[in-house]
C-alpha cells in the first residue's frame, strides 16, 4: 500500500505539472499519428514489393525482414524524438520556466544525431530479444522477459542523459544504469506505480462497451467501443506525457539534488544520503 500511495502522489504531482502545460499533450499525439502513418506506409510498401499472397505464404522472407528492420528503427526514432521533446519541455517547467511545444521540439532537434543513434541501438536490442524469445521454450521466454525488464530499468534515464550530457548510446546506457542504481527506490515507486495506476484507469474503458451492449445491442456496442477507443487514446496521451515529466523530475533530482517546486514535500524526493552527480541543467 505504501508503494501504491507513493505512486499515486507522484502521478497526481506529474499531472499537476502537465495541467500547467496542457499543450504538451500534442507531442505524444503527433508521435502516435506519425507512427500510424509510418506503419501504413511500410505495410503498403511491403504489399507492393512482396505481394499479398507471397506475404501470407512467407515468401520473399529477407525482403520482409528488411522492411521490418527499417520500420523498427524509424518507429523507435519517432517515439524517442517526441519523448525527448516532452522531457526537454518538462525540464524547463521544473526549472521555473514556461515551456512551449516549440521549445520541446527545439531541444529534440538539437540532439537529433544522438537520438537517431540511440534509436538504432535500442531497436537492434529489441529485435534481438524478440528473435531470441521466438526461438526458445517457456523457460527461455521467461529469462528473456527478465532481461527485457532489466534493460528497461537500466535505460530509464537514457533520454535525459542524451539531451543534457551529450553522450553516445552505450555511454548513455551505462550512465543511465548508474543513476538508476542510486535512485532505484524512487524509480520503481514512481515509474511502475504510475504505470499501474494508468493501467487501472484504462480498464474503466471497458465500461461503456459493456453498458452499450447491455442497453443498446449491436448499435450500443459500436458506440461504446468508439467511446472506449477515444478514452484509451486520451489515457495513453496523458500517461505518456506524465511519465516523461516524472522522468525529468527524477533525473533532475538524481543529478543535481534539486527538487522542483511541485514535487517538494513528497517523501520519495526527501530520502537521506542522496548522492548527486554534479550536473547543473
């Protein structure tokens, strides 16, 4: 219950910060739209080059693999670019400024090369883990899953490290992992609890589907499903932006010892023996 309470406090505080800059929701929205367009483009390209029948029959295997590799890299780049934009804008707010969407995009553009290299690196790791998981048994899948979780935790702070410390992919991973070791309690309490809270909020989207089916039959089911989709999209946008704000706050605290005004008073930001890294954003 203590961990859940801490997560709820951090979620509320991150949402409070987001309310000051609601326009930042445009960044994950644009990211999602770009990903959909890229997916449609790659699927269309595969169908044109490979053909539907050959694709369903598993033909032109290496061409299909090539399309998937490029798609992975592009998708990772888009997601990381807009994540960097939100984190950059959030950092301005946490330092007392008044950020705009343009500020976030400017910060992301200034780090375009590092973001691309990290997208290439992260996409490669993701593809390797997926390939291994598809070829091993049940125990192997569990082991690969654990490795994936460890990778996610170790790279939790990679994006702000890329932005503010100008490191390459592997150096950023090592730096992120070292920060995580010092802040694992805060990171777990914040990141995982926030994820759980938004997951529970997302489950509420099932309600209009059920009620629509009960009271409106097939038509009600369709209406309920549309309402649920809109709700899930909104929850996803808010969760993405709030998570980026929390990452920025935790990174700033871990590297400077400074607590943003909105986060002051939270127990997770007041632990004794905090060791900082001397970075001044």
